[in-house]
C-alpha cells in the first residue's frame, strides 16, 4: 500500500499508463457524488491532467434520497468543480416506485452520465469504484450463487466507462484526503442496512478482514483470475458454437446433440446460455442444476423453461431453443394489387407479391397461388389452431392441420410457432409446408401471387 499522498498520485499516474484505460489528449467525464472516493478521484485526475493533456468535466447525479442533504451534496460538488477548474453538470432524479430502488437508481445514473458524455462529445466516463467495492461485489455474487461470470466482479472498462481506482483501497483514499486536507461529504444512506450492499459493507466485510486484512486485494486478484478464465471459455465457446449451432428449416435455433456431447457438461451449459443470449444477466444456481439434468436426462419432447422467456426442447438428435416474443398472433392486411406485402413474424419473413412468370420448385418456402381465388377483402396470417382443416395440394378431402404436422414430423416447438395464411374462413397455405388445393395455379389462372415464408439469418456467436 502506498504510504504518502505523493506515492498514491504517482501510482495512479503509472496505472493509467500501464492499463491504457485513457489516451493522451482525450476527454473525460468524472462521476462525482461528493463522497471521499469520487472526490479523491477528481483531485487525482486534476493532478495528472497536464501529464495526459486531458479535457475534464464533473458530473453529479442527485438521487434526492436525503432531501436537503442530497441538494447540499450537489452544491458541494459544484463548488469542487469550480475549484478544480472543470465544467459541472448535474441532474436531479426522483422515483416513487417501490421495489429494487438500487437497480433503478443505477440505471438512471448511468443514463444521465452517458447522455451527458454524448452531448459533450467526450471520450470516456470515470467512476470511483475501488478495491473494497470489488470485494463487496464478489461477496454479493457469492451469496447469490453466481458462477465464474459474476465473479469477474467490476471490470476496469465497460464500453465508455472506465474505473481507474480498482487497485486502490478505501484506506488509501482516507490517507490521501487527510494528508491533503481534502473535504468531502458523508452520505448517511451508506449506513442504511436496508440496502444489501450496505449490510455486506457494515456487517460482513469487517469480519472477513479480521481473518484476512488484505481481503480487498485478494478479491481483486480473484476477479482478475476469473477474467482470464472467461477469456478461455469464450475462445472455446466460439469454436463450439460454429460446430453445434445452426438454424432449423423452421427458423428455430438448433444445437446438434452429437457436437454438444463431445465437450464437458460445463461447456454444454455455457453454450446454451450463449444461444439464449443472457450473458448480462446472472443465472441462479438452480437454473444451472436444472439445465445440467435436462441436457443429461431429457427425452424427446421434454421442455425446460430458461431465463429471458426462453424454452429449450429435446428433439431427436438435437436441442431446439425458442425465444418467446411479444407478438400479436393475428396479423391482418388488405389485399393491394400494386403493393407487395412484407411481414416479420417470430423469426420468419412473410412476403406476397404478384408475378407473371411463376417458377415452381420443390422448395416449400415459396408457393404460387391463383390470386383470383382469394376472398378479396382481407388476408390473415395467424398461428394455427386446434380444429383447423384444409384440403392439401393433390387431395380432394379435408385433413386436420394437426395431422399434417405429425406426418411432416414437425417438432413440438415448430408446431407452437406454425403459421397459416387464411382467406375468409379457409386456410390458403400452411406456411412453408402445404398449399390448399383450391388455390393452386391452373391453366385457366389469369393472376398469380407468389408467397414466401423464410426464416431469418443464422445467429452469430458473440
């Protein structure tokens, strides 16, 4: 640990150089609350400003949590910015909503910081997270049952946000402020143990530091190790993704079971998470346990619900993943001879236009119909329903759509997202599968419409 304020300043400057968190002649917005951490950060940046030829400004977010105290914090930071010769920006926020105040306040704070940075055209935002914050974060995530992703802790860089103080302890800030006679604000809400982080800070971390006085540095090393592990996992996941993940004929994401079973159960679960695209949201321990059991024991037709409104289905030699989306199951549109129809539906594209030269093929994604046979009022594109019937092309009698899907060996997920195009009370097309015989093109057809039902592009590995 640095012993003097001058040594802390030198180490701060050297860390900025070695970490390459900021570039010379860049511009940065310093997030300052008025507490000792962010105030010391502002002074440190002011001391190295000329070394790096920096353009700096201070931003303060008033949470309005403590009434006049909060307003006094804002006034204090405004005066600090003036004393340091930096422009000052602030925003006041209030919220009457109940539940998870910490998360909503965090989102509002970063929204303000990002908006201000963009308006100024600045390069980066600096926050004053330090080694003790890192220790608290790791403890919180251990309590939550977080995996290696969560134990990466607070990163030094996240997009435009940099955290240059992660290698410094709270005690060093106290020493620096005392030696330089720097004043700061005490936030009484930091002792409010209704907030989970405060309970860890006040009740748990001091007990751990009795066992290991250097626990904050230990936590930082652990986080760094987890970052290296994450990089290794990402490299192997990228390779596995390319071999195992594709899009099915019905537009669903599919994972090849054989390729999946060639790797460890750890990578299997990580791949599913990658496909579901929930990298920024921690999964609870029970989710990992249930997924592990599902991948090992699931039989054809079994479904597991995953975070993020996703489901995974075991289907023969593959697993299928379906993302639930907010979509109106009934899309209606007026027939318009001059204007082609184009709709996006649950990972599919539906188009209809008139053509003079139909080109028939065995590709079920494209069909041609007798336009004049349609009910010239409106067409509807909707999910199929129990009891739906149609006369398949080449047949004379009606057949249940459910039976057609069974005969075509359509998996359970695809059945859930199977659409039909209707005209009046009749099914024109079981999209991508079968055409109604009534609407086929014949020698007497004078007006032909082309229908297309295609899935979106294959997802890319992250």
